[in-house]
C-alpha cells in the first residue's frame, strides 16, 4: 500500500514584473509536479507580488522546486510549508437557479456554508464563498439540486500558522 503524497505550499515573493512571473511559472511547469493551485496577488510591499503554489509531491521534490525558485532572478523570498501547517482558503463565485418553492432551503444552504449573496435576480442568485477547498466542494455538491448555472473558483491562498519576525 502506498501512502498518498503530502501537499506543500510554496510562497514566493517576487518583483512585480512579467518576466519574473514568467520565469517562476516556467520553473513550476518544468518540475512536472502535480499542481493543485497557483494564485498571484499583490504583497504589502510596493513593487512585490506574492505567488502561492500548492503542489502534491514528496518532501525532496518540493524542496528542490523551492531551491530552484530561490536561485531565480527577481525572487526576493521563498517559503515552503506543509499544507497541514497553513490556513488555506479558496474563493468562488457561484450562479444558482432560483425557483420560489426552493428559495427557503436554498437560503438555508447558503447560510450553513456562510456564503454571501452578491446579486439577486428573479430567477437566479450570485453567491460568493470563501472556505477551505474541501468545504467549497461540499458547498457546490449541496447546491447541485437547485441548479448551479456557473462557477468560477480562484486559486488557493495560504498563510503559515507561524509568524516570522
């Protein structure tokens, strides 16, 4: 019996230019690891972006990818953490069909998963949800009977449980 490979969060602080991003994504692609998510956003520092990558790999492969990213021009800092040591959230926008007889149970489901209603139309709702990926998948399964019309999910965002000084 083979144990499943652990998931790792690689957090990369890189200069805010397209060439640095292109090189970083190229390294991820060439390592040929199973990528669960990639997300990019601004960091608190001006001119610096934060790239968050979730990969499934053994510890050595994840460390090799982190080391290769550290050597890259334009990378300021690289962090590597086990997924279990991080707080991870994913965001989704979900368009759901609404019918008057099913409105009350639909709203109960939305409340149960702490989703927000962003837009209401007579025949549909647009919901926003932020949760760990498995909870988000459960929400989508719970909404299926009502008629999910469209789903857009963002990449995972992650923070380590420990603070760095």
